[in-house]
């Protein structure tokens, strides 16, 4: 919590799609361009979430899943009404929190923004900030550098709001003890799975049932309109490839932009934190201060032991494992009391106990990095890139109008534009509009897809207009081949329908058999069940079991063993669990106990945040357009 820069790194990772959480999936339009009121998916108070923004977030989610799963990715299995509902819920919640931050006049200064960006690993090359990498990531997100700045600024602003909730829960010792006992209780279980596959041979499906299913689910069998297209891409990167920059130009740029290469004074420090939130009882804060004073005395007797004492005693999860190391930071990046202390210390000095809203700190200043100016040799690569980009920008601006005119005036072919600007003509396989994110990523732009699937493009096979699909990127495409939307016939779908109905019927048979077996076991009977080898699980260590299974297992009465429970698995399979033993191990491991206390605090904090968001929802009028939200075809 205290490690400010690292906390912000996690937020930026969310923005860049490096990790997946619900807030990751929302459009950048609301940051830099506002939202459109047409095709509204949801209204959150006076704000709207447009269909374009929703589709952008959905496509980003699908792209991320495809990157994770590769050839095993099947959009149809992931792009479901349930997943879309979860996504829109996340977008709505994000809007609520951002709106509340704005009403609270929370802001992030330009200096704090720059410091945060400089400290983010994703933007660094060999441990140093790289404007080249920053620009590349901005392009990947489909925004300018200024747009990415604003995106990061907004997330840092939201962090200020969420930090007021984070870490405020201090559970009592009684609550901790009870929670630990429940969390650590172990149960020895075996399982028996009743899969629909086992009952497929018994599942009977008649031709009448197949026809009825087809008649009742006609829309399910619609094959969307598909096209195969060829396209050309005019981009800044393409035009900058052959641009040369002279040594005189580099030197002149460096001299004219000295402020850009100024490096503020920075400090490297480590700390030991004894946590005590500002809302904690006075007695608890006094106890935490006393413990910090004890550690300070130990450190001053033996300064070389600082890292080891931090590992064993610090309650800052972000730095304790590294011996309390907070890395390099400049003034203003830490909370004020901590910041003032560090920037008043001498190198190698150990501070008195410092009080902040997080608790009590013992700080060691490891190194002072004096302010200065980055040498030309270190700045050269960035300068050359900046100059190439400037020249390419001018070249792109000059070429963009000519490119746009050429694809419009010679609408029957992309060859003239390709030849003039030295661009390859690329071609896609057949794809539906909704599948562009995976089948034709270069064409995955709402405006371009609407043009490509228009009557003019499909019937006359004319070039589309040149569409800006990303900053400094123009694309024009034309249809080579197309197939109209149609409803597949019952003959085509009969085998698939029969499989669907057979699987559904087999699932009912599996459920019936599992329920009958469970009832017999609970009456003391001895049905023929093939139990798996037993394994020991707990709430803290559920192994490979899903939450529903763990809940079922721990609802079994520990006083009546063996006990039995049932849960549902994916694909309509049912599973029976036999609980044969229950034991409650003692938590003798102090480090483990502290870890469990931290987990409980984090759990309670998450619940507080969920309650906070629920309160925002309760006082805000929220309308969701289910028809647009659940529509498969954009």
C-alpha cells in the first residue's frame, strides 16, 4: 500500500492490458474525446457509454483472451450474454468512481504525473525511461502521447479516491482468530463425477424434437454476412523508415531542449513499516509506535541488519521481501511526512520513527542522486527518434491528403495508391463484421467496417474512403468477395441440433443419477460409487476445486462423518464429495499468521470498496440498453 510508485505501476499495467481485471475493459474515448449519445449502451447519471466504446472494450477483451489461448480461442464461447453483462457492469462501476473523483476535485499535478510515468517499468528500456517505448505503447492503445498522459492521470486521480478506503479496516483479534480457524480448517475429501458423456448413449432425441428446436431458435442459426477484402495501410512508421537525421540536427535539438533532459534530485531509501491505519484505535497506534521504536534501537545498534530486520518485521507487502527497498524516487512521490524526512537526511543516515497515515516508519537513506542534465550520449537515441518522427509527421501530413484523394478518385482499385506510396496490398480471408478483431485486426475499426460492409463497397466493389484507424494511420479497403447473411437450413443444422439436445438430455440424466446416489448415501446406503483417492483441502488451500465445490464441502456437518455434498461442474457435470475427516491445525508459524491477518484486512477492504460502489449505484440513475448490449452483430 505504501509503496506509491509500485502501486501506480499496477494501475498502469491495467491500462496497458498486461493484467486482466474488470476495470481494464473500458474505452479511452471518455478520457480524451467524450462520448456519443447515439447507440448508447448505458447511461450513468449524465454520462453515457456508447456502443463504440463498449465494442472497443469487448474487442480488447477478446484480443487479450486470444493472446492467452492461441489456437484454442473460440470467440463464440467467450462472447456470451453473461460475459457482456459483466463487462458493462465494470464500465458502469468505473464511470461511477471516476465521476466521484471529479466531484471531489481530486487532481494529479503535472510534476507528479511525470514522476509516476518515469517510474513505470513498462515505459523503461534498460532501466531508463524511453520516450520511444512510451510512444509505441500509446500507438498500441490507439491514442497520442497526450492521450496516454491523460489516461494515466485519470487512473492516478482515481487511485487517490480508492486509497482513502484501502487499509482502513483493522480487524479485532477475536475476528482474526475465528477467521483463521475457519480458513485453515482441513477436510479430507474424495469425489465421484457424473458426466453427461457417461449418459449420452441413453439420451434419446426424436426428429420432432430437432424440428421444434430449430423452429424455436431460428435466429441462433443465422450465418452473418462475410467478406474477403484487400487493403493498404499508410502509416507514420512506414514513412519514417527511410528518414535520416544529421549530427548537427541532433546537437541543435539537444541544446534547444535542455529542460527536457533535466533530471531532478532523486533518493534511494529503504524503510520498515509497522502498520497502523489512521482510523485505528489510539491504543493500537501507540503499540505500533512502541514496536517501531524497538526496531529503531536495534537498527542503530547494528545498521547492517536493516535489510534483515525489514524482511522479518516490515508490514509493507510491497517492499518487505526486498529488505524494505523502495527504489529510486524524487520529491513529491511519497506522502508528505515521509517525503520531508527523506529529503532532509544525509546519505547512510537512519531516521527517527516517522508517523504517516499508514503507520510508523524507520527509514534508511541509501543514496542521494544529485540533480543534473542527461548527457547527449544518453539522450541521442530518443532525440533521433523525435526528429525522425517530426519529419515523418510532416511527410505523413503531406501524403495523407494525396492518399485519401487517390483511393477516392480511382475507386475501382487500390493499386494506384499502393504504387505511389510503395505500400503492399494485403488480403484477408472471409470474415464476418463481428469477427474482425481476430480475423482482420488491421480493419478492426467501427467506421472502416461500416464502410466495408456497406452496399457501395459490396455491390460496386469500390474502395472505402481512407479511414484513420489509429493516430497517424490511414487505411483504405475494398471487397474482393462476399456472401450474404442467411439462415442455415434445418438439414445443415440437424446434426448439431441433435448433439445439443442429446447433451442436454444426458445432463439431466447425470443430475438425476447424482441426486439419487446422494440421497442413498445420506440415508446410510452403500451404492456403487467409484470414489477418487482422497485429498486434503481447506478454504485457504482449495487445490483445484472451484468456490462452489469448496462451499458445498464445508457445509457438511463435521460432527456426522462421513458426510456427503454435491456441486455442479462445467458442461453440466455433477460431482459428489465424501468428507471423511476434519481437522483444525494450529497456526504456530508467526509469519503465516501475519500473512493471514493481512489477507483478512484486504478482504474486508475489498468488501468496503464493493459497498462504496453499491452506494454510488444506489444514488445514481443507471440505464442499460439490453438490446444493444446483447446484440451479437455490431
